[in-house]
């Protein structure tokens, strides 16, 4: 296929097709992952009847999985909507994943593995404090205000408004 500037080469030729093969594989992986996680939600215990018409424990993750799956279906066609940015996206995908990304993954997994010990509220606080520091944030007053405010907001929304139980951990931090 050719354009007014000459024949298409490499990734430019692929961007002119209807389906982007790399994005199609990624979409397939995401959909398989969503299906597997959806299957896991089928083993969730039935909640008591007194919960009424609230969002039940299995419904919330299922809703998120449906949304992720539906959005994944659009991935192979995204290049058609992003014609101008597609070469830049391709170029950035060629760069290997940086050390800061791997460090973020390791730190988040470490913090999440501590959640049963320190409790959910402390886990939210630690995540919102440690990750920005890992990414180079050094404005300590703003960072502490953010970590406390974000933790308070998330705790209020989930523990008070939605009545989600937060594991208190060893420190006994919980909201009732």
C-alpha cells in the first residue's frame, strides 16, 4: 500500500490495517484474564439477605471485569482513532520497561502483602505515601496532607458510605 509520500513501511503499514495485531493479542490476553477472574467470583459465598439491594460482594468485581473486557475489545481498533499518535505509540512500545516501573511493582506487592498484618487503612496510607516518594516527590508537607486526605476519603467512601469491612490488622485501625 502506498501514500502520497511513498510506500508504507514497517509499523506504518500495519497501522493502515483494520486490526492491529499486537493490540489484538493484548486484548485477547486481557479478555482471558477477565474470564478467569470472573470464574473466581462464582466461588464467592452468598451474602446474607439483610444486605438487600446493595452491591453484593461478587457483583462489584464482575462489573469491573465486564468493563475491562468491553474496553479490551476496542484495543485492536484504537489505532484507527489515533492515526496521528499511532507512530509515537509504536515507538514508545519499543522502549523496554524501566527500573522505576519494576520498583513500583515490587513496592506495591510488598505493601499489599503486608495488608493482613498492618490492616487496610494503614495499607492505603502507606501506598499513598511511599509510591510518590519512590517516584521522586519531595514536597513533604503536601505529600503528608495528600496521604492523610486520600486515606480518609477512601476510608470514608468504602467503610462508611458503602459499609465495606476493612481488616483492622495488628494496629486495630478500623471504622465502624
